[in-house]
């Protein structure tokens, strides 16, 4: 979603964070709004990437659990045959 399509929200941040954001913006010669926008964009990207990783891990775990169940069932059937 581009910045032009977003609906602005009223939000307040702690003064310590606001001061840090202001210093960072000043050091980089950009507006505080631009820096905040980029920070939010990066955070959302990180969260999306993290969700993809978590989904992948869950899928892998489900496959491993299924394979382990099959191995256990094979082991049980072998024990019953003995």
C-alpha cells in the first residue's frame, strides 16, 4: 500500500522515542514523517517475512511429525510380528 493510499491515523509516541526519531531524521537530512514512514514500512516488511518463515516452519514441523508417526507405526508393527 503506498503512502498516498493510506488513511492517516492519530497516534502518539513516547517523548523519548520522538526525540530519537527527530535526531535520526536530522542526522539523515530527511523529515521526521519520511523517517517514520520508512520505519513503519520496514517493520511491516519484517513482520510479513516473519509470518512467512513461521508458516514454513509450521509446515515443515507437520511433515516431520507425520513421518515420525509413520516410523513409530512401522516400529510397533515390527514388534508385534516378533
